[in-house]
C-alpha cells in the first residue's frame, strides 16, 4: 500500500488511485488460496466477493466438506490474529453470553447491564458462526441486529460492532418460519459438496498434505497477498463509486456499469426464477444482489457487469431442492 491512512480516512480520489493495485492484491489472494483446496475455487471466489461487499455468506454442506477449513485458511491468509477473529458452533442451548460476552458483575452492582464483549462477536472483524440455524430466539434477535445494523446494545444503548466479514455454515438449511428473517439476510448460500467421486486421487494427496501441515503447525497459505484492510478499502471505494455515479446529474451506476443487454438478461433471469421456479427474491435481496454483481465484476475484471457475473444467481436457493435446481438452471438459462 502507498498510504498509511486507515481505509475509513481515505478520500475517493485516494481510493481510486489505489484501486488497480487493490484488485491485483485481492485477485492474487483468491487464486493463491485456491491452490490449497480441491475444487473449492468457486467458494473462495464467493467468499472474496462477499467480504468486499461486506455481505454475510452462508456455506451449506454435510460435515467433512471443508466449510470450516475454508474460513480458517481465509482468516489466516488475511493475516488476522485471534483478537480480530471470533468463531463459535451454535446449539439450541447456546446463551447470549457465549456470543456477545458475559454480564459484568461489578457494573451490575451499580445498576448497569453491561457485557464484557472483549474476545466475543462485537469486537471481532471477521467471524464464523457454525450451525447458525441451531441458535435459539434470543441469539437470533442479537444476530439480526448485528447483521442489519452493525450494532448491539449495552445497557439499552446501541454500540457499533467491529464486524466486517461474516461467514456462517450449516449442514442443512431448515424450513422453520422463525428463521426466515435470518435466512433472508444471507443473499448468497453456497453448497460445499463432496469431491471424492471426481477427484479421488487429488483429494487423498491434498488431504494428507494438510494433515502434515497441521501436525507441524505450518501455514503455507499465509502468503501476505492481501489484508483485511485491503478488503475494507475496496468496499469503501466501491461504496463511494456507487454514490458518486449520477450525483452530478450524469449517468448513475447502473447506466455506467451494467450494459443494457446484460441488465435485460438479469431482469429476465430473475423473472423466470421467481415466476416459473417459485424462487423467493425479496426486494431487499434484489438490491443487495445488484451490489454483489457489481463487486464481482470489479474484482474479476475491473469493469462492467458481464453475463458471467450473472452466475451469482446460482446461489439464491433457500432449500436443498432449490440449490440443486439453480445449480443446473442458471447456467442453462445463460447458455453456458
């Protein structure tokens, strides 16, 4: 980096000057990390897009399909230490104190309801919540506030959280109505599927090498290509770009970076999936999907949204059936 300013302090002009170097580092990061997995590059790409967009990503799949390993290596490769990272496996018995910190007894004696949040979700910059849908209603409400508003409450007063990137995982996506609001916050839900049928030898070789690295406490995927600050800078740059477009009466972001023919294709695909396949896409999700498409186009090409970027629609499924359908349907609709 050519600047020592924090990402939040940088002007649009400074960010624009850094943009291409940022893209280079981010792309080097995602392709480098892909070398340490078998057939998981598409998931790493999604993780990068979600991280730059600062939108949560849900990884879905049976145990033993590298969901946790993807997140841990992603965290390591960004150079984050444990003070900036929080992970937890949720159960229906989990208590809020396990996620946002225990009540401070000394403060409680003075009549204040304050949690000691250090080392918990509110102070983490990157978090991983495993089996997120097994949490109870108390934790669900806390998570919704953190995801939606980037804050939690201390003694009734809203307090901002440090969270920038949230990954979650589940073995299966439940259909309980009370989980609908939380599920809808995860615009992208990506399956991490077993690979042994098609990549038996590669899986054995890579898995054994991973066991060696783990036993020797080695982390060769930590190559310092990209930092969390780089992802935050990219987010700030794109956010300011979205806002700058059209602000002086000129073309807005869609008119500049979403070619008419691609936008019409995007609209056609959404209508087809909603009307014919009954895929639920809320208005909120549609707007966030636009943002994710733009982030993907910038990361991958630095330019306008292309038909290839529309492949993100593959990851809108809410159930195993919808996920399987979209995995086949979207490429077919795109003629790929």
